[in-house]
DNA sequence: CATTGTGAACTCATTCACAGCG
DNA sequence: CGCTGTGAATGAGTTCACAATG
């Protein structure tokens, strides 16, 4: 008898990253009119090993047909369910500088169900201003109250690094347990909270390193 | 007899990422007036295992003093040399939308020696405009010529995903072999080129997954 | 018969544990 | 004595290789 239960432990972190990649390629394949796709093809598109694709999917179920491949539409929906992107998430963002403003205007997020529903800053020049997205900048003081009121699940930090931890603590006070941190600093949070960092400088350092050591510049 | 030679192969990719983290903490420690730091302390600050810190550094030499720790200033400089951030890099950016503009205005990059020296777009509205940074937006057509003329080593892509591969190909034509890709798509490049992706959507997907599977939302 | 699904083999990365040394 | 440096042990993640199967 087949267990449909997901063995959520022992799933490599990298698997989740790749599921997100597969999802995007499946969207494109569907758009291009493909109905089926093999692990080989999907692997090539995502630049991974075909066995990796099958193993990644294997953690969550049996989605393919032997000898044939995967139904593009079906697999896309299965991955949506796994990633929980078949729903809406509310996000609050703190730090409305150039980067914060750019993110607020990004079409990609709402298109995928990630909605900014509140924006915060400490700058009195900015507080009260209405952004192009239609959102009004609120005082950081109002963060905890607003986050709870609007049921925000994800906090986004685009502040200078000096205040990132303080802002994170505010999100934590407001029971947020997922933070997307764009500030170039490590923030410390308790076990009940998940943090993903997006750190431009680290990526540039890596390129710099590779240019020197692998390309000989 | 001690070999000073670096065994550049067999160094985990993640080690480079952590070196970048160590570097930043060392900057802060130096700023705060610390002269020495132990692997324990540095590890705590970066949220890694102390043995990891020592092993990471061990790939590149012996920088510590047994019984004492590491000289903050010295170690910082050693890591700068390893990462090749003790020099300037020229960057060109293609796609001057909200995100591209935000990056161009970011103080962090020039402060660390990563300088934008050219900006490209296809939008005739934007071409010729002078940006707040003082840089003038050039026609994407001029990319190959300009990149070679200004000796740009790093290409940054902030275009919509549909044109990201085409832009990458232009950078490749211009002999650029390091690309920082912000577009939410996989770009394919030959072995002579290194790519680092910064992908907001993937990070949100990961948070979404964790909220569902680990936090039970 | 082409392709999935998966245990086993392998490779890569982290952590332990302690010898080495200032 | 305390902390680094590192070989050895462990653990995690990837790839292989092939049995299972629509």
C-alpha cells in the first residue's frame, strides 16, 4: 500500500530551492504549449542532474508516468501545493528607500500571491506619503499593531543594517515568523522564526573571488 | 616546511560565502575597537560552528595565534586578499527599471570597490537620461563596445526575464566572465563565465514552504 | 521500451576531538 | 592554559544504476 504521507524531515534545503526552479520552468513550458515533460528535459532547463529532479519530486509523492514523463500542468499544481504558493500571503516591508520602493513596485510579487499590505519607515518626510502602489507609508511605531491587524505573515527588511535587528525584533513582537532580510547583516531570531537573507554584497564577493581564483584576473 | 600555497580546489562553495560574512563581522569588530577575536566569538556572530570558522580559514593559511585568537585587522586584510576585494571592479548594468535604479544608487557597492561605470536599457525614453549617480543611460546596442572600452569585468542583469539570456549573451560577446543575475530566470553560459543569481521569488517560495511545513500555517 | 522511482554508492561538507603550540 | 589547526568521524546531499511499470 502506497503512503501519500510526506516525510517532511530529511528533505534537503536545496530541494526546496530547486522545486521553485522547476515550478518556474513548468510555467514557461505550459505557456509554450507543452503537455508532458521528462525529468531529463526539466533537468536540462534548470541546469541540474535528471536523477536530482526525480529524487526531489520523490520526497513528496509519485507524480510521473513511467515511460512517459510528467504532465506539465499537473506537476505545476503539485509543486504549487508543496510550496504553498496556491494561496495569498500578506507582507509588510520596513525601510522605504530605493530598494524598498523598487520592491513595492515589482509586478512579480502580487502576480504570485505575495502582497505588500503595509510599508513602514522612520523618516518623517516619508511617513504619510502615498506610494505608486497606492500604499501609504506608516510610522515604524505602528508596525506591531498594523502587522497584527492586517494579519501579515511575512516581514521584509530593507533598512540600513544598523537598524535591521531592531526591526526584526518588532516583527517578532508582532508574531511574524518569516522574515526576508535584504540588509547586509545577520539578524538573530528565535526558533519560531524563519529568515531568508538576500545579500547582494556576498554575491559580489563570490564573483570577485571566482574572478581571481578561477579566471585568474 | 610550511606550504603557503592555497589548495584552491576542494574548497566548499559555502566557505566563500562565509568568508564574506566573517569579513563583515571583522569590519564591525574593528569599528567597535576590538583588536583580537576568537573563532568562538566570530562563529557566534556569524551563526556558524567555531570549528567551521577555523576550517574555512585553514584552507587559505594560518592566520591565528594559538591560545589567543585572531588579530581583527590582520584577518580582515587576509580575507580581503582572498576575496579579491582589496581592489576595484568595474560593473555594467542592463535594465534600468526600479530595481536597476535602486542598485545604481546603493552606497554599499562603491564603498566596497564595486563601481557601476555603465548603464544600459532599450527604452528610448530612458536612453540619454542622466541618472542621480551621474551615469548616463546608454542604448543596449552599445553594450559590447562600451564594456570593452571601460574594461567592465562584472555584468549585472536587472531586465525582465524574457531578455535576460539575450543580455547575458551580449556580456559574453564582450568577454565579461562574471554575471550577477537579478532576473527570475536561469541563464545559460559557457564554462568561462561565472553566474550568481539573486532571486527574490525563490526566497519567498522557501519562506512560504517553511510557513506551511514547519510553522503549520 | 522509454522513463520513472529509489536503494546503494559516492561525493562533498560539517563537526568532533585532540594534538600542537604560543 | 587556552585557543588554533587539522585528521578522522560523521552527516548531508548528489549521482548512479537498475528494477519497476504504464
